[in-house]
């Protein structure tokens, strides 16, 4: 039987690649976006009843730069935490199951509430995940739960408490993008808190019969440390388990989230697809709105903004499309954007990098103007794994600011070409003389900018 590697074995293996064991870990959710249904807001509003509902999606996707251990390990590959997104691009599916805990103050007593989590995403176009909502009024805690998902063109939402199923038609391409968003961004971020550079290797363990490398990160935030532990399969370099601990007001460490089961390239649970309405549940069919491909939106007193899915153009640029409208004004009178947004690439460990937004085209889609631009780092360096593109919208009087951020999706050329063509076809160009938003054009622009052929003031690529 092969013996597990010692710490010295692991250090030597990392030394081959000049890696550092303390540099491990990519970005999760600083606030657990998919689990935010029981936010601090709920705990603070002890006197009024609030329903906070959110997708209880959780799980993971991690991919890592390979390194090799000699001797007793028979040269089997072991993986570090770097390269999460790249390895996730290779998996067919992801399944997770776990539990989340939240503590409430009820009548002066701490009450712990648990929330089961389960989810599955499969390329190219089907997924489901649980959701939960909590009502907390200081006198008690009441929970609602259910699932939401889609299978290509059919979307569904189930409320277990009300025994109601809601069905609607979904745009298959929109479902496909949502699956990619879950696998590449949301579920990765929910299990990979912070940056890979924050983590340290702490040992090897066997989890459900699998040899794993164990990594840990202790984060000190506002005087209350939290600890995240991840176990990576030696065979695939992907996580098989993850836990997050928080610290309560007494200084005691408490389990907050546990992803007990994480499986890749697995088939979905037998009772999920095709979706079947549970016995005794009432069905509510609704008309689905046109697919807008919006991934984020925000507003302030003066305006509202929306952001469509951003796409990676190699590692040199990001294709971004947004709509910005001033309140109390006809959208058709807002063809010009009075204050173009600023753009930043954000990564926890390396700070922010400014981007130039090269204008491409403006489309009129269902009475709204959507503006396409190519975001390129002004330092002319590559876009790094884990970096999110943040757009900063300042109102005309510069008093209100709206921030929208998301990591760019990575797609194969064929899929990216199809997505761009589909989204471009949603509207009509305002200027018919503008070149089309083609992948070749975008790559040419990004390359010219990286080579210094385009100035930081932006330009056209019509020549």
C-alpha cells in the first residue's frame, strides 16, 4: 500500500514549480451570494417580520495547477488551488449537498436554524438548486423552502410550504448561460472564499475513501475570525468537501456551512429530470418575459442600470454590455450616455486595475439602449483568473454611484460566436455603419490595444 506523502515530500513537489504552500485559494463569496437569504439584516430586524428569499445554491468548482510528488506517491498528480476556473471548464456536471446554519435571537435566547442545501448543474442547459427563506420577528423563526431550476426551455419553481409549482418557458440560451454562471462563478465563489493566496496546506486526509489534500484559511474580519477548510481530491484536483466556521460573540467557533458531498461529472438525482409536478401540488403557469440576459442590475435616486452577461475574449479583454436610464425620462430620449462608466478589474489579493472601455456599438432593444464595449486593462496585461469586472456608474451630478460587477464567462469559440450573434440579434444598431460585434473583430481590437497600437483614450477599429 502506498504511504501518504510527508510535509517534506509536498514541499519538494511545490519546489519544482517554485510554488509556495501558503499561496493557495481562489475567490468565493465574500457574502455568500447564493445563501444571502438569511442575511444580517434578518437578524437585526427583531421587531418586524421580513421574508428574505434567495437561491440556496452552494457548491463548488475548483481547478488547480498540477504538481507531482515523487517516491512513495508513485508520481500521482496532486493539485494546488490555483487555476480553479480553467479546471471547471472541463467538467460536465457538478452536484452538491450540504447544510447551512444561522443563529437568531428569539426572546433573548439564541436559536440555531439549519437549512438543507442541494444543487446540480449540467452543461449545457439544465440545473436545479434549493432555496430557503426565513421569517424572524423576535418571537420565533419560520422557514420556507423549495427548489428552482430549468431544463433547456422549461423552467420551474417549487414552494414546498405552499405546495405550489410555478412553470414558465425559458430561453434555452439563457438557461445555458445561467448554467455556466453557476459552474464558473457562483458555486465556485460560494465554496472558495477569498483568494487562493490566502490558504495554506495543513495536511492530507481520507474523505469517504478518497485521498485528499487539506487547505485552510483563517480570515479576521471586524475582530471575528472565520475559518474555511477545503479537501481536494488527489485524483481530480477538485474539492470533495468544504466547511466554513464563524465566531460568535463569545469567541466560540461555530459551523456555518458544510458542503458534505461534492461530485463532478455525475448524473442528476433520478427524481429531478425530467421535472415532474409532485402529487398534491397546485400548478401555476405564467407567461415568461423576453430573455434579456441580464446578470446584475441596480438603481439609485436618479437612475437605473443593468448589466448583461460579460464574456472573456481570450485573456486580453472582456466584452461587456449595459443599459443605463435616468428616471422620469423617456428611454428613447437617452441615446447618449452623459457620464460613461468607469471600469475596474478587481481581485482581492492584487488590488484593482483600471480598464479602458472601447465603444463598439449601441443597440435599441425593446425601447431601451444597450451599449456594447470592450474592456481592456490599461496596463496592457492579461485578465487574471478570479478577477471580476466592475462598472462604476456615476450620476450626472456625480452624487449618486451604482456599482455592478461580475466575472466574465469563458466559452469555446463556437459557443461564444453563437451567444454574441444571438444577443446582437435582440435589437437593432443605432448606427448602421458600425461594424458588427464579431469575435474576430474583438480579438483584433484586444491585440492592437495590448501591442500599444490603440491609445488609452479609445479608438475605432474601422481602418
